[in-house]
């Protein structure tokens, strides 16, 4: 008397037709066919989107707080209020370097 083993195939999973790609019998073939497409249109699209996003930054001016007059006024304000007197702008070393 022999033992008969029946192989049960589930209706889902990696080896079934539900997981097969549309172009071949391999599982996930749709993803591979997408990656094997010509890459130049994809790179062209990425480059175009980067260029479109970079255009506004070409016309941005520096804020007023980056100007040398504003920074000098800021340093004078910090010295007047004695901010960071040990190592900062109000220290004797920093005042000597600025000529005050």
C-alpha cells in the first residue's frame, strides 16, 4: 500500500498566474519591462522637472539682513547690549579686532 501525496496549488502567490506580468510568464515581468524601456525619456523628464523647479531661485534677491550695513548695525546693537561678552562680539578681543 503506497502513500499518494497530492500537491495543492494555491490560487495566489508568486508561482501562479495572478502574479504573472502581462508580457511574459515570469512573475513581476511588468516591472522589468518598464525598467528595460529606453531611459532617455525618463532622464529628459527628470531634467525638465529640475529645471522648472530651479527657475524661481534664479530671481531671488538676498534679504536686507545679508547686507554689510545691516550686519554692522546688528554688531553695534549686540555690543551696546553686551551680548556674549566672553567669546562673542562684546568681548575685548572682538572689539580690538574691529578697531573699537
